[in-house]
C-alpha cells in the first residue's frame, strides 16, 4: 500500500497516512481527493495520492519549533543514506561523540552505515579522516511531509 499526503484546508502539508486510512477519511467526509492516479489493477476507481481536509486544523505548535530529535527522524532526514559513503544506512552516528560531550541533537547526528560507524568510532570525522558528504541540519515539519512523498 502506498502513502497518501494529507493537506490542511489551506493546502499546507500535515502528514502522510496509509491508503486505507485515507479512504476512511474520504468515506467519513472529513477529507476530499485533491490528486489521484488511475488504479492499475481494476481501473474503475482512482487511487488518491493527496487528500485535503474539509475543515482547517490549527497547527500553531508545528510552527513554533521543529520536530523533536529521534533516531528514526535522523534516518528519515538523511534519506537512509550514510553521510560518509552514501550507502544504505541503518544506524546513526554522533559527529562529536557522546563520550566527548556530544548531544543527541539534529546538528550533531547523521545517518551512517554500520561499517562507517564502527570505523569512525570515538573520533570526530576530521580525526578519522572521514569527511561528511552532507551537513546535518534541523528539519522542518514541511520537509518531513514532502520528503516522504
């Protein structure tokens, strides 16, 4: 099943839901289809790819600050690609190791594959001679909603 992007009534992105959840929203009439693609299996009903809520949902809390730090969030922000070798990443790495005072924060963590994470160890990227191919940044709610599209 594919994910469906949910837009607020003002067309601002909110989050993504499963196709099943989107259909339930359509049946309950809390959302309407904004974009759809033809169904490749039966071809009778269009499959929604973007739905728009009928009523506006207040999201002030999303504009006050970005999402909270999490391991899953770091992997999603970096597209599950290793910041050192660009292979598939399964772990996160602290740019400044935690043993040296590095924190669990968006600016101090990057996605890494297991071999690169082990090779870097308890050193900074400069000490390990492993330059970062991406700079860690604090994501926004919008970037998360759009990056999963």
